[in-house]
C-alpha cells in the first residue's frame, strides 16, 4: 500500500477537539483573565467588545513571549496606568487592522512591561497576518466562552458606569474590527476613570497621579514595580484581604447562597468563607470572606468607595465592609468591643 505523505501533520489533541470541560472548570482555569476583563469594564468603564480584542491581544502576547505572568502583572497595575496600557494596545490593534503603517509616534508601555524592546508598531504591522489570525482564534475559542457572562453581570451590578447592552454575536465575532461603526460610539454617561478611583491603591501608588505612574516608565522601574506589587499582594496577611459581612436578623443566609452570589457577581475570588460560630438553632449574623491573594483588588469593588455596601441575596439584605481586626485589649477606662461586630 502506498504511503500518503501529502497529509498535513496533526497534533494528537488539536485545540478544537480537546475533551470538553465544564464551564465552571474553564472559567476557573481562566480566572485571572476574567478578573482583568472585569476590571477593564467595571473599574475603567471600557467598551465590552473593544475590551475582548484587547484581552485577546494580551493573551497572545503572554503566549508568544513565554511570559506566563503577563496578565497577572497587568492586573496588578494601578488603574490609570492599566487604562494607558489598554489605550496603547488599542493603537496596536488598529495598526494591525490597517493596510499601511501610518500611525505617528511609538508605543512605550508594552515594551517595558514585556522587557522586550523589539516590540513596536512596526514589528506588529510586519507580522500582522499571523497576529490577527492568532487573536481571532483566541477570541473564538477562549474569550467567547470565558467572558460571555461578564458584561451582563457588570451591567447589572455597576451603577457608576453605564455599560451598554451588547450583542454577543458581534462582541465575540473575530472579524469585527475596532473600525466597526458600533465601536465608534463612546460609552454614554460614563464618568472619567479618575472619578471612580480611590486616592491611593495598594502599595502606596497615587491612583490619580498619572504623571507619577508614567515616571516609572522613564526610569525603567515598571518591571520591578509590578513584580514587587504582585509579590506584596501574595504575601498580604489574611486580615488585609478579608471582607466582613453582616446579615439581617430573622433572615438566615446560607454559606452556599453567599458564595454563589459573590462568585457570580465578582468572579472566582473567594479563598474561604468563615461563618460566625453559633449553636444549632441560632442564626449566623456575620461572616469573614477571605479573598485570594491574586484578587485583592476586588475588595474595593465589593465594599465601594464609602467602605460599606449593601447587597440583596435572594431577597435578604447583606452588608459588606473591609475587615478590621478586633483590638486585643480595650483602651484604658473604656469598654471593649469587637471592631467588626454586627
């Protein structure tokens, strides 16, 4: 029998025919990607469809540069600086979609984050066909599944930003470019990024001082800064990454109800939920929700700018605020009390 050497070599498990995993397992595997996409929409107020393309570009960069922590480092950036990186990425995408390289200036943040000076608009444009194919594949095989529930969840839960209703078929269509007319519309009534940020963020970075954040670029300190910030978050004491929850008396709320609600709304970030220790017939009135070290930024989103937020879980009111550890000894002449008692 003649050998047929004309058939292309195939991998044993091509991406499209890999054994199917559940949506929960798939989302868990892409939890950091989901957290970053959520931040683009919820914290920065960016367009959902445009943000899908930005995320696919970052995920492609992470794979091609063999930098397995790129998305994690981007997640650790101060919000205004992350917004600058997203704007720069949008320029890269528009450059990829253009037949001619006619964009003035050059990118500066992405080469610094990647520690790869070869990364430039010219580099992307010269390899545009291959890059666009890879991004399209990521959109259709990863983003369409991992991100599909997030825009609606953000739209329901975020009152500070008006996220427009989107058509999933367009949002996850890899052939829709940033030049599409629907993407030319600005998000209505969306306040500036600075108006939605606290004065400082984790690590002492001034959230509203973009000049100070960009100064990190000129001193080649960005790589060291983001690595230090990631390391700091991973080593945060449990008390510093804990949300304190209180429940309405007379309306028992179960552990599963709390976990399901906050996971659906903010992603897979819960490391542990510790309920008040009560008797068999007593109602739990408070709990401590410990956040994963890689997702501490979600605490600000949960408790809000006033450090106290109210949620309704299956018709029952739940209040959330930052956890403050109870003092070991009361002040002299004063009464002792739990800092986080309901």
